[in-house]
């Protein structure tokens, strides 16, 4: 046994590299297996799909645990698995350098989060196998579910902002498509479009942060951004220091905060979260109750040193988190369906986690995130049974329990505010979406006038501004 232990320590780097690569490769292989079979018109059976999902998530979890054990045995806090630089522009001392690298990092933040992702994805995958039994979209659900799992693993282990953006996009695309899973009804499709639009804003902010970071430092390496130096474990997460100046940190951090707010449904983007409950219960449980809604908080944890470098930015994170928590706690009290109530309960805790991050804490919000994700997943999975049990109790009582009403004018106003969900969707539509729509319509009208003038046609009459967008479509 001592010789075996010594051998493991001696080959720690190579073993960690193989196990870490397996953590990333197995979810990607699941996407390939289910996706290729579907594209070939020969989807796997329900039993084969369930076994493939369980095997991929189970073996990936074992590989992650094995990597963690090797890290403990070798007393290492930071293991990097690199796949080389894909782009390298600039070689002279007087010209800017731009690097595009793909690498994955195992540390005290990514290992717990990737383990949580694999545990919950595997658990909900087993639950969905029975919940979605004989559903017409069974195969489509699991293909999108595989994309989500691969995106979560990629985002959790990303060592560069480009790799993180790839996983971020996979999570957003699969989430939006599963919100509109029941596309034979108009409501899920409309709500999926709303979710997708908010995700686009979040993705644009993250992409801008990557561009600014490349402009400032020439690369998107998150280790450099958080002040980690290779081989110095004492500076690994969460002890790094951001090398950017306060102004630079404020700019990059503000973009990252907008990206996190959109992905985690923080105010003012909270309106999409209850809309996402249109999807199947398994996807609601693992996406908006446990994993996807916490991605913004995870991004803030990963880039924590950037926010520590600016007092204004830290105060903004705390204020945004507390505002979101108060808003969600108030709105959640008037919800009439259990999934919406649970979604706002999740948002309350996410707001508190974000506030904890803004205060400079690291391990407390990480433990809070892990515990809340597990608890909320179980509540979402249990929700259909709770409704059935509640109906059984009401039938036994012969009706609903009596409720007392009371309160003054302030309570009535708060109730109206909560019932309308703070009018956040209406405010965003009026002050953000409508100006863009009017601008695009003006550009369309200008383009039509130019093309008519070039073609020598008489100008077409402009449609009234009050007509809906469908009226502007020309017949095929």
C-alpha cells in the first residue's frame, strides 16, 4: 500500500490530466451519441437513452471525485488541463498580443460545482426517464438535456473566458429550447422567446467583457484575471488578487455583473424566471431551481478578485443581491401555482448568495449555493405529488381552509405590486425593447425607400406605427 500511494503521488499530474479530460469528454460523448442517432433518424430507445445518460454522468462524477482525491493526496489546490493555444496574434514587443486558449481548471471552486452539476443532472435524468415515459418528445428532451449537462461541465471547469462563453451558450440554448418544449401551445413558445431575449442580453455583456479583457491584457485567461501565478498554490482561489487597475476592474466587472444578472434573473431581469416554468418539471427542477439560475452567482465567485478591486462594484453587487432577494420574497408570497412560488423562492436565495459575494465572502456563498441547489431540486421534483396530496386534503375537508383578510392601504399597494411582479416586464418592454423596435422599423422603412429609389419604383406607403409587427411582413 505505501508503494501504491507513492506511485499515485509520483504520477499525480498525468493521472489528474486523464481523469479531468474524462470529466469533460463524457458529457460531450453523450451529446454525440444521442445527437448523431437522432440526426440519422434512428433515435435510441427509452431504456438505452436512460442508460447512456446515467453512464455518462456517473462515470464523469467518478472521474471528478478521483481528480479531487488526487489533489488532496498531492496537496495541490490547482490542476490545469490545457488543450493548447488556438489563436496567437502578435509577436513583437511593440504590438499587442492576443491569445485564445482552451483549458480547464480544477480547484476548490470548480470541483464542488462540477460535482454538484453531475449529481443533479444524473438524479434528474433518472427521474425524467420515468416522468417523460412515452412522451412524444422523449428523445428531443434528452438530446437537449445532454447539451445542458455538457454546457454546465464546460462552464464549471472553464479556465478561460472563451471556454466559459462556450459552456454559457450551450446552457442558454438548451434552457430556452426546453422552455418551449411543448411547442404545440402558444404560451410556451412566447415565454421561451422572452427567456431567449434576456439570455441574449446576458450573453452580449459576457462577450463584451471578453473583448474588453482581451484589449486590456491580450488574453482571456481567468487565472491571470484573478491574480493566480502558476505553481503558487497559496494564490489559488479564493486568495488571488486582480492585476487590473480600479477603473479597468470597474469596467470589466460591470459587464460581468450584467451577464450574471441576466443569467440568474436578478432585478431587473427577474421576469423571465416564472415564464421558464412552462417547460417540463424535470427541466424546471435542474435548470431554474438548481443549476442554471446559479450560473450568474458562480461567475461572480469565479471572478471575485475583480469585484474586490473596486469598492463601488462590490457595493453594487450587494445592493443588487439584496434588492433581488426582497423583490422575490415579496412577489413569491402572492403566487398561485407551486412552480412559480418555488421559482421566486429560489430567486430569494440567489439574491442572498449574490449579496454574500459582494461582501467579499467566498466559502459561505459557495456552501449556500450547493445546499440551496440540492434542496430546491428536491422541492421541484416533489411539487406534482404535493399538489395531489393538497387536493386530497381539501377533498377530505370538504373545501378549502378559511383565510382571514385584513391590512391597510400599504398592504393593498404591496399586494398589487407583487401581483404585477413589479411591472418589470412592462418597464423593460417600454423603455428598452420598444426603442429598439422603433429604431429597427425606421431602418427598415429607410431601406425600403432606398431600394425603391434605386429600382425606380414608386415609394410604398408606410404602415401605421400602431400596427403589430406581423403586418409588416410581405406575402411570399
